[in-house]
C-alpha cells in the first residue's frame, strides 16, 4: 500500500494517501493556553478547524498534514519532512483512521 510518510523529528508516521486532505507548508498553528499537554495548537483550513497534536519534540514544523475526517474538526499532523513510501501493512499498527506507525517488537 502507498503511504505519505511524515517525520515529526522523533517518529515516522504513515498516512494513507486517500485519507490526506491537504499538505500545508508552514501552517500557522496557534497555541491554546492551558490546553492539554499533547495539544500543539489549532489552525484553520478552508473554514474548518484543524487540531494539531504534539507528536514530536519540537514546537514548530515546516509543514502540516491534514487528515480527512467527518465533522467540523480535522486532525492535523505536524511534520519536519514529508515523503512517499510503499509499506507492508502487516508491519504497521493503526494509530487513528488512516494513520499508522511501525509496530514495535
């Protein structure tokens, strides 16, 4: 299966191409005072709210991957680099719909 690979600085995630809404360069991510510890911040994409979670160890990223989802809010994954890769699904574990991480032994 073909995936978009996302490097967050500490981890690589695999996103199904069909689940990718957009790749945004230098997203404007606004921090949320007193927000959850793993909440990086919020952004807006075509009038819809995007919620970025802290998946790496940095506070700013060169791009954001917006995941397709029903409802008013879209999940976003901040990334340092983005690429493409074919991966064996049996080596991956689902983290959320359309987003995968490598299985750890």
